[in-house]
């Protein structure tokens, strides 16, 4: 019975991004950007946060034309300020992407991502490795359809009320979480 774990809520997420690219050589491009992200939750205000950050990436294209293979190495760093101060921390997402065109309208991409979040309280630290593959098709000049698969291996934090025996046996740690000063659920750290 998962009914006790399900609570209605409303959340708003905003992302503001600005960036520019600089062509260093014919095949090498440097992309720099800044972003500001945030989330506001109606019920679970402990999740409210604002996260200013920046991103830098280098892309190298092995030749000319849409079929030329390319590789992109990028790093995104942001500090998330949470309503619940112990959750606040520095996040880093390092990604390597590569792709090539199969034809004029079809392209294949693959990516590896390492993500790491270090919070003030070690309970909220998260890290993981992800891999993904994506096939894109340009239906028209302004419409693109993509089919992809992603896999992630890493830390997870799960929430439940009342404490669930199945999560207790899987978790390495647990912590009560409150919102508006009253306990709402238990957080379980799964590694």
C-alpha cells in the first residue's frame, strides 16, 4: 500500500540561461555560459532552491558537413541554496558527448555524464554515472524527433511516511524531514 507515501503538491521550476560560443579554430569551438535555476514547492518547502552556475565546453568537429563526427567535453558547476540549509551545496556535472550524422536528416549521439553534489550535511550528498544514446530525425527544418535511452548508476534519496520496512533494509542511512516546522516524511539514503 503506497497510498500513505503519495501526497499532492505543486512545484514551479524556472531556468534562465545565457551563453556565447567562440570559434577558436576551424574545427574547435569554446562555449561559455551562465545560468540561474530555481524550484518553488507549495507543500514541501524544504525542496525550494535557487542555483546560480556556469558552464564551459569545448567541441571539436572532425571534418565538415552534417555527417562529420564531433566530440564535446563540458563541465557545469552550480551552487544550490535550499530552503533547508543542510541540503545546500555545490553541484558539478561533467559530460562527454559525441555524435555523427548518418544522413542529411538523421544523427546518432552518445554521452557519458558524471554528476556530483556535495551538501553541507553529508546525508544529502549525491553522485552517479550516466550513459545515454540518442537517435534524432529532422522531420522538417523546425521539427525534430528523438528516440533515446539513458542509464544512471548512483546515489538515490527516497521519501516515505510512515517508515517503510523495504526501504529500511535497502538504506544506508535515514533522516526525518520537516516542512513548515512539522515532520512530514522520512528520507532514506540508498547507495
